[in-house]
C-alpha cells in the first residue's frame, strides 16, 4: 500500500485530484479542512510479487534467449552446446551474466598488462595484423614510459621494412637486428615474424626454433573475421607450439564472432582486442563479461544461422 497526500483550496478539489491520481479503488484514510484549504490522505493497494518469486530463475528462458543470439555468430556446434549448457547450469537469470559465466568456463582470459612487459614474438598466419599491432604495442609502451625495443623477422617481403619503420618513426624507434633487440635490457621487446601457414608442420617447426633461439614468448595474433573452425584449429596448432596468449585484431570490422569463440576454446588466454584503426587506441580488454555483451548486442537481430 502506498500513501499519498493531496492538498487543494477545497475538499472537493482535493478529492478530485486524488481520484485522478489513484483511481476509483483508492482508500481515503483521512480528510482535514481549515482556513488555508483542504487535505486528503489516501492510499492505493499495490500488488507486488513476494521477494522469493522475484528471485526465481528461469534457466530455460535464459538458454532459449542465448540460443537465438549465439545462432547468429556461427559458432562450432560443440562450442555452442557447451556455452548453453554452462549458462543454464549457472542458475543466473540475466542472459549476459549467464553467458559470461559460460565463456569463463570455456576458455581463459587475461589483461593486456600481461604483454606490457617481456620478450614477445608476434606470430600468426599471413595478414593477421602483426606489424600494425607491433606499432600499437610500442606506442602504448612509450606512453607508459616503458623502455621498448623492436625487431622484425619479416623483411623478405617487398616494402615490409619501409612500412614498419614508417609506423615506428614517430615513436622514435627503429627496427634493430633481432639479436641486438633480444639481448637488450629493455622492459619490453617486440619482434614481428613472418606469417606462417598454421597447417604446415615444417613452417611451425622453423618458427619454434627461432623462438627458442632468441628466448621469445609467442603472442598469437588472429583477426576477428575468421571462420570458427579455422580459428580453433589455428589456435590449437600454435598452442601446441607453446603459445599461451592470443590477441584479436580488427574487432571493429565484424558482426559474427564465431572465430573469437573458436580461438578461446582452443586454449590460449585472450589478452584483448584491437577495435579501431587508430594506433593510439591501443589494446582493449576482453573479459568474459565484455565478450558476452558483444555476442548478445553486436549482431543485428536479422542475422540468422541460415544466412548465406
């Protein structure tokens, strides 16, 4: 029951105001008239569900809603099923929270600060955005006052050195020989590598030898626009190579995120993502809650599993 007080010059006016606000079912609790006007105290019964009912969870409804959202992203069926089962088992009533819980069960997440220091080799298939990411990470290090050295093993393709050095020049950096960069005392060492065929064993073996020789930790770089099965298999192969961390590029250019989920399920910890062409925008954190929000809100409602 909610109480309201109505004041007006006359009792009739106060009663009329009460009926307008509370309707014909209002209960008059008291009236008062005086030289300065009239006052009516009234109440209206409000039917509210008990707290126990408000706390009730409908996991089936949550799972059904998530099934519609995930269907638009073309996940591998095994990953989709695992997410739905984990979301339903979570007992959470909100779809985003349930999906975030399920994503945390599916794979690992870590903060971008993990790659702000150390000796990292950026690895991945051709065209994954490694060179641009190197410049982005170097810029972030410079802004943070962290000493950084850069090198590249991808100098055979025409124009690669010139393009990389053009990106690094405004930062006051240059490409060094890998031996010099890896032997330095900088807090952050970034080494770009040539894109490798992730399904060619000999190429992966050569890359593993280079990483071991210079004691570099691999950071897998994959674009968001990746087929779910390809992303899962590529990340699995690099994981077998010892790659424990991965980063998503060009998140701003896609609507379907099956590849991101495939990468997550393969095992490397998701460090974050780039979501802007501007180098100054750095690496964005990608938490279970953030990825759940993207999966639910990013794709338009007209996207369906059967879309061509």
